[in-house]
C-alpha cells in the first residue's frame, strides 16, 4: 500500500512529508490475526526513490518553508537509512541553510532540531510517549476500519 508520512507538528507553511510503501504484518504461523491490523514500512525501492527525490530538490532560491520541509524529509531519510542523529541534524541544517537569529524561521529551526535530538518524539507533555521501535500496548479502538502504523525499530 502507498502511504504519505507527514510531520504536521513540524510544518512551516508546508508540511514535511515522504511517500512510502507499507505492508501489513503477518502473524506467525498458527497465530490469530490481531484485532487491529498493524502495518510497517515495507522494504523495497520506495526509500531510494524518495531519497533521490528529496536530495535533488533545488533549494538555493527556495523560501524557508520549502527548505524546511525538504530538510525534515532529508533528516527522516537519514533516520530510515540508519544514519546517526548527527547526520540527521546535518541533513536538516544543510537544507534550511542560514536563518536570521530571533526570527520565526530561527524558532522553527530550533524546534525542529530539538525534535530530531529527542529521537523524533514530541515534547513530553506529562504523558510518556513510547520511544520509536518500543512495544506499545494494544490500542483500544472502537472503529474496526482503523489501522495502526508502527515505526521501524531503530538500527
């Protein structure tokens, strides 16, 4: 299946996003299907295609919103290809380039780099988010058409 992965909490006019392929998890032989279908990022050429797409975006004269969205996408690709956090941050910073201190753009850069430094988790709001790749409790869902998409385990 085709999916769009987006980071609306990191938007700066444009929402950063990637196109991906997902597949439903297959339970081990003899085990029942889960009540809520679970999908994971599927292996395949989509990651290479997205990496080429975001790495070839022309950003030299692009506005901040477009540079920012490309930077988040490039950092996410770095994460998905097993790169360390410093490489993810470099991918983001190289795309956004220089911003003036004290501006809204500088604030967006600071918030985004903090997000990446936290392992792509939103700020702790008193609840305890489940880290990427950790097992989470089975969600209680009333809608039978809901699908859970789990992030990949960290490398």
